[in-house]
């Protein structure tokens, strides 16, 4: 074996290598070996026998042709029999690539066993697809329920607690004015300060939980408010391009809320981490979808590396939320070349 | 200083807030509360029946909200001047309110100090008492839109923006470019 220029192998390695040869090649090889062996045997027999026996020559020719014919037929049959296995193989390759919509195509050539294997694989794939759809549906419901709950608590804080605190401050102001007592002035001031502080805290908390601007005035107004909020105290300009028509009634709440959150995360990233000086937020809609783009001129980052390090980072969790609504999401960024966040959501799928 | 009575209608869906507003306004003898509404619909009806000088109205109310009620009232050609009193400190709320016909906008958290002056200002009875200048980036407590005021037959004289809490919409919105609002 070493003489043949091959690396030395043990016998068992050769056996394993031979076993791995595709079936069609094995059958063809075996047939060819049989034909060659038969021909060699016939030659040997002829050499020992008296020369120029025409019957022997004819017989030899017939046997040789029959063997060659059998080789061709065998090879063809095996190749045909293996065709359906290729369908299984290509389906498996599609699944490995992540295409779960693929199915094994039924073949007229397949025998019962192969048909059954293909059928079982298709059943499994159907089950997998149903489970994935259910998981996605459940995840969407959980996210939606979470959003609704946050919005509800924020509204309650804003509508009841904050109103009561505002009324408290009003009453304190009126009481102080109606019953002026110099020895109480400092106390009144402290109490009013506490009340006003609590009111401000409740307002901020409600805001952080859910933007009232988004609910009351729609996404365009909420984005412009967000931009003003984020650029406050920072050395950057945020340009918002949003059609005024994108009001509260124009977009389904689930879509408006996800796009708002994406803008929030992208702006936080641009301001806090990328130290951008200019950010462009643009919102566009048509009958089919709503698209949000946030582009900054900041430091940029290695998306794959950041994802590996912090998959729970705000921006990355947005990817899932967009997928839940059947949309597309992309973060393009490079060190020193800014960041672009893109999300587009279909309007008809929203509920 | 005019001592004519300023007739006021209050509209807010929170009873505690109405009580707070009454307590604050009770200090001003020239201000008389002639009616109280618990939603936008009642506010529109009272504005029509009572013909008040000023309607102090919450922005968020169930059913017909402050913006819709303001639109009704200004479309009906009533002379009542609308002062929006709200929890919302975001500029985004202000613009549609002024467009709907409100002449003033006051944030609830400063109502105990500013409400009486705001009512006087909006009614046109008296120029506002001057306060210290607003902090940089802070929305003035009261915002008035002069073009709206003129349309309503009111020619107020405004203190300049630097004078403090009473802001003129045009000037303030321009200043806003360099001094963003905090929320």
C-alpha cells in the first residue's frame, strides 16, 4: 500500500473506506469485477483448449455480452432505485440550512421503505412547523400582554396617582395662602416640595413604562418627543423625518409600539455608546408596511462580536420582536463608520 | 386694574382636581366659578349655556377629550377662551391644542402658583404678575398663542420670553431649537 504512494492504512481503515463508497459505485464496481473475472477465466480455459474452435468463440462472445448487459442493467436499476434517496438527502440539506418549509417530494421510483421514510420525515417537519408557529404565536401574545400591562399601569399612574398628587399640591398651596402662619412656612414648603417631587417621580415612571405621547398623539409625535428628550444635554442633533399623517390612528398599536422601542434603543445606543453627533430617524409608511431607519455617525461597533458578547442588548431583543410581527430587522455597523438600524413591519399581519 | 368679574367654568374628570382648582381660585375675589363639567361633552354644553369668560379644561378626559371639546367650542364661534390644564408637559401636546382653539396651556404641577394669573391673563383682564425667569429648557407654565387671541378679539400685551413663566408661542417655539424641553 505504501508502494502505491498512499499513506499506510490498516486493514480496518480500508474496509471502512470501502463501506463508505456510495451504493451505486459498489454495485457497478462489483459487476465490473465479475465481468472481468469471467472474461479472464474464459481466456484461461480457451488457452488450454485446442485452437480455432468456432463454437467456443461464439459461446464466449454470448457469455461476454450477457455479462456486459447485466452490468448495464444492474447499474441502471441501482441508480434509479437511489433517485428517491436524493430527495431525502436534499430535504435534509434544506432543513440543515434552516428552511423548515421544505418537504420530501414523493417519487414514483421509490420503493415502500423509502416512501415510508419520506412520509415520516414530512410528518415530523409538519409537526415542527406547527410547533414553531405556536411558539411564535405564544411569544407574540406574551410580549403583547406585557406591553398592554405596562401601558395600563402607566395610564393608571398618570390618571389617578399623578392627578391626586397634583390635587394635593393645589390644596397645600391654597391652605398655605388661606392660613398664613410664619412658624409653618418652612413646613409647608417642605410638604409641597415632597408632593411635587412625588408627582414628578410618578410622571417619570409612567413615561418610562409607556410613552403617553405614543398613545395620545401617535408615532410621529412620539418620535419627535423622543428625539428632543435624547438630545437634551447632549452635543448632538437628531433629525426626525416622519410624515405628519402617521398619527395615532394610522398605525396599529403593536406596530407603533415596536417601532418606537426600536427608535428608543437605537437612539440610546447612538447617544450613550457611539457618541454620535448627528442621528437621522426616518419613518415611512405605505399601504403594505411601515419602515423605520435610524442612522448615526457614531463610533460604530462589530455587530457579530457584540451579539456574541451581549445577546440581551436592547437592540438585539428588538430583532425577536420584529420577527414576531413578521417583519425584517437589520443592524449594519462598522467600527468608525456609524450604525444603521432598519426595521420594516407588514401592516396586514398586525392585529 | 379691572375689577370686573371673570366667569369661569371648570372641566376635569377628577373630582380631587376640581376641588383643588376651587381651593386655588377661591383666593381671587374677581374670579367666579359658574359651572363644573366632568367631561368634554358637558364642557361644550356649559360653555354654550353659561357663556363663561374662561373655560379651564383638562386635556385627557373620557369620551370627548379636551382637544375635541376645544374644537367644538371654537367652531361654534363662542367667545369663551379656553385654558388647557394638563399633566402633560410635552410640547407635542401643545401644538394640536393651540390648533384646536385653546389660547392657553398650563401644566397642573404649577397650578397652585400660576392658575390665578393664567386665568387673569387668558381673560385679558390683567397682565400677568412677573415671575423669575424659567429655567433653561423648561417649558413656560403658561403658553399663549397671540394669533388665536387676536382671532378671539383679545389683544394681550405679553411680557418677553425672558420674563418668565408666561411664554408667547411663536417666541418660545423658536427658542426651543436651542433649549430642548426636559420631561
